[in-house]
C-alpha cells in the first residue's frame, strides 16, 4: 500500500516548503492499493464487438481482491450520479453469495 499527500501532488501550487506541516497532516491522502485478482463484468447490447464494450456499456460491475485482504465489489450504471460499492474482508465473505459467477458463461455467443 502506498500513501501520498494530495496537496503535494499538485504541480504549480504553493511551494510545499512554505506549507505548514499541520496543513499537510490534516489534508487528504491518496492511498494506492494493489489489486491481486478479480473480475469485471460489462453489460452491453447483444452482439457488441469486443473492442466497443466500454463505449456501449450500460452497467460496469466488479469484484476485486485487494492486497489488504478485502474484496471490493462495485457497480456503476451509465448516466448515474455516483456508484455503489462495498468492501468486505475475504474471511467474512459469505460463500452463499454467487456474485458475478451466477451469470451463465456465453463466451461462445448467444
């Protein structure tokens, strides 16, 4: 996991040497977490060519296994304001929830 102070990331802003240390501690941090695995599901109109799936999507969903042991689940709908997400410890995740695996594999086409 890597942490960076957001205020220090802006080029052309005030010189960090002129910034009070307390301001940096109170500011936001960007936390980078490595993704170890997971699945992304894109809902598109039937017959959409592979190279156009991110242009034609109506829903983007995913479950990502993170380096800190959490499973991040998310859903973003086209035209929505915001997104839904949850982070669950892998050890507390219910195996009864099939998640994305409940959809049939139609990789050969419909």
